[in-house]
C-alpha cells in the first residue's frame, strides 16, 4: 500500500473517531424538554358503557419539564418566562433523569413566549415557544350545537361553551384530539382528529353522531392517496346484552356489532372540498384469538385523488343503517387526518 493511501485511510479513521467521540460527548450533555398545557382549569367526567368505566377528567395549565444527564442529588431549578421567574424549586434526579410539573396560575397570554430553564448556576436552556390554537364549533349532524363539548388531547382537557364553540391550545404534535358530548357511549360516539401538528391557529368545525371513524391513517400512493379506518357504532354496541359490558373480547365477538359500510356511504373532503372515492376495499382487522379462533372486525381501505403533502386537512364522513325494533336507524360520523397539514 502506498504511503499516500495509508495517510488518507488514517486521516479518515481519525476524523471518524473524532466525530463519534464528539457525538458521544454530546449525548452525555444535560438537556431538558418541555411540554406546555396552556389551557384553562376545568373538570368533567365521561362514562364508557361498553368498557364499564367512568373517566374523571381535569385540567390545570402547567409546564412539564423532563431532564436527562443531570447528576443525581438536589439541584435548584428556575422557570423564567419572558424574563420573569415564575417558579423556583428543588429537584432530585434519579439515575440522571427527572420529571417535574409546574402548575401555572392561569394560561399564558403571550402565545409566543421565551421560556428559560435554569438549573443551578451552570445550566441554561432557552425555548422560543409557539403555541397554536385549534378552534371551531361542534354540532350534531342535524345542525344542533353540542352544548359544552369535551375536547381531549393526551393529558389536555378543554370544555366548549353552551353554543358548541371550543378552542384548545397546543404546543406539540398530538397523535389524537378527541371530541365528545355528555351523552358519549349512550347516544353518541366521539370524533377523532389524528396527527394534529399545528403551525398556525386553525379552524375546524366538527360534527358528531352515533358513529366514529376510528384509527384513520393516510399515506401517499403512486398516483393516489390511501385512507384506512375502522367505523364503530354506539347503537350496535348498546343493543348487546348489558351483562357483557366490560368484557371487550366478548363484545367484539358478537354478531352484527360492527358497521358494514358501502362505498356510496363514504364521503371524503380535502380542505372542505369533496373529492371522489377512487377505490374501495374491505379487509379483516385482527383483534385477538379467543379459544383458538381469530376475532376480527371490518376495516376499510379507500383511495382518493393524490393530495399535496402540506396544507391539507382530510375529513372522512361515513354513515350506516340498521333496524332497531323494526325502525330504520341511520347513524353518521366523521374523522379528520392532519398528517398532510
């Protein structure tokens, strides 16, 4: 091997060693992550009849701080917002990590605050935060406003007003934002909004009824956009023997508990403009094995004309009909996908 080639190889190895060492040192540096709940204090409860559960829900505006690579033992942490110290407390990392929630007296008025986290005298991290609002009205499909709609996004809860107006302030992407009314699981189901990642204040007007569009996912195909979802029905679930409530496997295996949606019972909107459903397919969605038998439910895969990768909110509306005591019932529901927004 020539000396010049050897020098090049040795130089490359040295650079690679330096980069890896630097990355390793960077991974050992202390840092914090913050998550802001900038929504007013409130509380409520919801009952899930099929699961035989009551959910007691409450919200307090807060800043959640997660720290890594800090030495174990006591430290002093300060939270400084727009130059004002709003909290100063002791923290005690264990195994070099800590998590601490600091409640706020009220939501921040400034939705673009500068937040500084200071720990002892030798650590400071600054965040230029952008808080965005998702807001709008919640109505039933018949046009009647939902009084005091309940909005949930992970650990965030907000409650709308008597005319159905709501707003929820978000600092990070949420996998789901869910919208309920007080009759959830009795007369209605929720509306799901998936992959909600806001870059600006966004208006969305939501309809709820007796169906839900569950697990709505979208992805780009070669020349179309694919949507996959699972519809659920409150009327079908509630006509099951009540002794089975609380047993999800038993409920899922009941005949006729899952809606059967036809292609012409699906509408898709992109930024509120209706688009055509190009293809339609029903598949079995596996749930679990019961006595060596696979329990599945129908899932739906459809395609629509290809959408852009930004600035697009996709809405899927579905309906289903069934007979209850000889009377035809038409159920409706909708769901949203923000992954292309």
